[in-house]
C-alpha cells in the first residue's frame, strides 16, 4: 500500500486545487495524510475541515518547515511506501496506478518521479525548463499513457514536486536530513544520493503526468545557485553535479518525449 502525504503551508487556492484533484483521482479508500504546517492564512484551517473524513489531517502547532513536515508524514505512514505531493500540483487520471505499476516492476527502485510541466529533468514539453501551467493536464496524462510503452529511464535524483519513496529504502537509508536541509531545498537530492550509494535506483514514470506550478526554477540541481544546500550536497557528493550533467547531456528521454508530444498534439 502507498500513503500519499501532502504538506501544506498557506496558499489556500493552490492547495484547494491540489486536494480537489487528488480526491477526484484516487480511490476513496486510498490513505492520505494532509499536514498543515501552522499556516497563518485562516483559509487553510477552514479548507482542512472540508477534506474527506477518511483522510488523516494534522496541524502542526509551530511551523516546522517542509522537510520536518514530510518526515512527520513518512513516520506516520508506518511500514508503507509513500508519495510526497506538493500542494501546488494537480494530479491526473491514472497517475497513482502508473506509479505503483512502475514500482512493482523492480524491487531495486527507491524513488519514482512522474513527468510534469515544471520539474527540471522530469519536464515536458521542454526538457529542464519551467514550462507554463498546462491548459489541459488530463490530455498530457492521456498522451503519456497512450503514446507507447513506458521506458522508466533511470535518473540521478528524484524531483520533489511528486516523489514516490519505497519504504524498504527509507528503512535502509533513513529520513530526510532536517538539520542540513531544513529550508526545503536539496533534501530529496541528498536522500537519493544516499540511496544510490546503498545500491538503489531512481526512475522517471513516463506514463504518468502531474502538473506543477512551482516557483522560480533553480536549474537541474533543484537548488538555489550558490546556496547553503548546494554547498552541503556537493561537499557530501562531489560527483553529484557530474551525474546530473551527464544525464542531461545523454537525454535518454528525448525520443520518448517527442512521442508523447506528438500524441498530445494529435489528440490521440
């Protein structure tokens, strides 16, 4: 079983869009944990009261930050796999089934990232670019599903907007490093590198699409250029940037991406 975790802080309109789409695209029995990280916008607690009764709702007394809230959700999910879903995303039909099918193909997969409009190495149509919010996210999802067999290319790191994490790997390498990456940049990259060093793999799920609003792009590292998180990550893993650069230069998704784009434009 997979538990979906959505950390929330303010942004009630984006959060409502995210949670409405989530409710519409999962089974009613699907476990969901929504964590309000002490939002100071009164619309967020009001929104939380309207969520499905079967969902677990948590409100932090103090603002813990994204990484600590994510770790709280992962811990609450006990022995289960998890998906961390940003509150500025919109899931689409078939997204969860596609990710779980990808998971079941290979027990060495630690993390799975779906395709998106704004997700660095997971971005489509323009690779490694913050593409605009799609007018028709469900049509992109259909194109991903119907354009051909998925390839599930291996990637150097997951992208944090929507990230599946296998519980066996969490048990092996631990939670996100709150001390080093508490502000919320780089925690997934660090976790993925720990997993890689322990023999696990990370892949894209190229038959799933999740729209992502996002903020300013921080490039393929997912980090603020010159920031403390980047310095910490590169001090731990000096070859990290080389791994990402090699993936970008090889671009193993190039043909598959064009296949999906053609299917989207043709409507089938």
